[in-house]
C-alpha cells in the first residue's frame, strides 16, 4: 500500500511517516505542499492513500482535495486530512470537498491508526 503524506512541516511529515511505519506501512512518498503533491501523484499512479495537511503555501490541502476529486481516476482514493483546523465549519468544508476522514493536530498514533482503519 502506497501513501502520499503532504505537509509543509518536515517534522509533521516525519511524525506521520514514523507512525505509518510502526503500523507496518513502508511505501510512503511525501510532498511539502499541494502543488508538489499533485506533481507526485502525476508521476505515481499507484498511490493508495492521501494524507494531507490543510494549511500550506502554493496549494493548500483543501485545494488539493478538490483537484484530486475532480479527476475520475481518484474518485475512490481515500483522503485523510490532518490539520490544526478543528472547527465544525472546517470539518464540514473538508468533508464536502471529499475528505474521507479528519484528524485534528496534535494527535496520537492510535488516532491515526483508527482513522486509517476506517477508510480502508
């Protein structure tokens, strides 16, 4: 299973990658913003799960989700948003855009595990 982890914070990308690694997932690509993520997705047609932050430069996570969902080939791609945006309005906006699950930072490895299991 191949993951794409998108966050402008290299520390947060490392935390997510380490957590996924402890859960047995080793095939993990990363990107520092939505624009880079979109390029990575174009170069890797076998991405199984997208884990993205919301607030990033260039192209934010919500814009990335909208761009991904506009493509038929990604209609079933599980997307988990990991963000500091924890308000009800933000959660609803993300879900309407096509996010399958939502995690508010900070989070525990157990939360990521549960959210992953819910989308798989």
